[in-house]
């Protein structure tokens, strides 16, 4: 059950962040998909009912998804590559945030700074341990301190997703310090 949920959850993440077209649905401008359409679309290739979807949303370890109030709509909280506005609120960041990446990206990051690549934002973590886990997805992890307080003072805007991930458009190299 757990592993089936994991693979269904990954599939839902693909649909709600990147490729709603794989099941023939669309997201609205705020990233919402209709729950009935999502369930019907997922059902073409794997079993899913409303209870199963509710369980995935409730138990997701990174709180990746939210329902609207009457549970007719669902969206990913962050991580999109498709251009949607999930109505993030700008918030003042702490002095330091962290970014975990793979060693293979270090040269490019120190030349160009952090860029969102395929996503809408650069993702930053509130603590070193979380950044380490994110970095480990890309090979040998390398963690940067991000001088977010300084960036905010210089006019950069930060958002925090409901699941605690920090987002900003880009981070120039001068705001990055190696932790290794
Ligand atoms: C790197 C997961 C070369 C960047 C996580 C990262 C996160 C550069 C990779 C969320 C670069 C992009 C996002 C530059 C940045 N040159 N490489 N100038 N600037 N990079 O997956 O931050 O499980 O798009 O360091 O927990 O790893 O999906 O971003 O290594 O919160 O919910 O380019 O995804 O959450 O990789 O991860 P990604 P990310 P989920």
C-alpha cells in the first residue's frame, strides 16, 4: 500500500507541477486541478479514489499538496515548472537560509549564482539538515549558506510555501557561502 501510494503520489506531483496534459487535464491560473478530473485521469493507469487521494495529501511527508475548502480542487503547494500563481505571500526571511545541491553544479553556481532552471523559483531550506537531503538528490551533497537577510535588504523578494520551503527568483554568487 505504502509503495503504491508513493508511486501514485509521484505521478500526482508530475501532473500538478509539471505535466497536467499527461492525463488530459489543465490547471487554472492558481495551479488548481479539479479533483474529479484528476481522479478520473489517474484512474486510466492506476486505481485511485477520493479516500486514496485524501490519504496521499494527509500523509505526504513534505506536505506537497493542498485541497481547497470544499475539496473540489487540489494543487501542489510549490515546485512547479508550469507558470501558475499559487498566491504565495512575500515574507521577510531569516538572516541565513541554506541551499543543498550536488558537487557537479558547484562551478556553475559560483559563476552564475542559483537559478531556478526548470522550476519557477530557486528552492531554499530553513536548516542545514533539510538542505543536505535536497542536495543528496543530486549526487555528492554540497550545502551553501544563503545570506537571505542581506538579499532582502537589497530588495530581493522571498516567499515561504505552506510546507516551509523558501522560494526566491535567483541568488547571485555574492550572497552564497560554502559550508565545506
Ligand atoms: C542546481 C524537492 C548549475 C540546483 C526538494 C539544484 C526541493 C544550478 C538543481 C525541491 C544552478 C535543480 C527543489 C546553476 C541552481 N548552475 N546548477 N547556476 N543554479 N542549480 O530539483 O532545489 O521532493 O529543480 O542547486 O526537496 O534540488 O520535489 O531543485 O541542484 O524542495 O517535493 O540545479 O524539490 O522537493 O534541481 O529541489 P531541482 P532542488 P520535492
